[in-house]
């Protein structure tokens, strides 16, 4: 079962690029080739206390990794951002890679709690999808596919597997299970829940790239349309 789940997750990552290209074409307002040119906001995700030295380091690293990517951030950058000597960073983390893994795992766990809470609030699939979508829209984007291609290849094999397992458990599986339960309840026909989860997550990951800033209403319109397409299909009834 664990091996099957891993295959499902990597299938999602492989199909995600194709879905996102189709999604961008559907919107007609985004050139996929410019994806790598976007600059992310250096806004923190976690509400960590600044009283703890470790928390200050994690908070600063999170801002910088989100804005620039793993490869473009140095330990000197992080130390400068925190306002401490670079050598002091190694009291908390033995390397930039270990710091990146700690930051990313916290981010995944944050999404796991938020997703679970959003899904458990509702008892039907359409409402659950809306709540899950609203959770993603309220948070800085995860960009799993970008992480896979730009950040994770720089990590050791051990940490790559660690983060892959964490992202699968925290983000992919809760969404997949939501579709599986809906199938068991007869809300939707029997089909591959992993593909449905991949489609939904791909759309959510793409929205911040096609609609910038805080245009909440515009994002919500796209979410509603995609949920309608997912549940009702494209053919007029």
C-alpha cells in the first residue's frame, strides 16, 4: 500500500505540469515559459515566536527560501536577515540543507492541519472542495512542482525521500482520501482518486501564478468553475 501511494504521488507530480499548461491555456492570460521568472513575496507562512533564536532563524529562512529558492540563499544571507553572526546559525542547524528540510517540514505540517480541519468541517464533497480550496487560497502557495525541479535535486537522497514522504502524507493523501470517501458514499462514480487529487492540487497550485496579489474574488471564481468542471463535467445537461 505504501509503495502504491508513492507511485500515486509521483504520478501526480508528473501529470501536474501537463494539467497546469492546459489550465494556463484555458485562462489565456499566462505564458507558462515565464514561470521561472516569477519573484515570490518574502512573506512568512508560520506564526513563529521571535523570542526563540531557533524560531527567528526558521522564520528568516522561510522568507528567503520562499522568495529566492533554495539554491539562491546562503547561510550568510540568513544570518544577515536575522541580525546574527553566520557562525551562530550552526548552533541551531548544522547546514543549510538541514535548515531547509526543517522549514519545509513545518510548512507541510501547517498545511496538513489546515487541510484536515477544512475537510472535517463539511460532510459532502463539493463543500469539502470549497473549504480545502479556501484554505489554500488563504496561504502562501506551496509550489510542489517547482520544488521538485529546482530545490529538491540539490538535496541528499535521504532528505529528498524525507520531504517527498512528508509532502505526500501532509498534502496529497488528505485530498486523495477526500475523493475516496466521496466514492464510498456514492457522491461520485468510481475512478482513480489519485488522479482527481492531482487535478485539484494542480489547479490550486496554479491560481496564484495567473492571478497575482489579493484578488480574492477572482481566485474564488476560478475555484468555483474548476469544482463545477470536476464534479459536473463540461457537457451541458
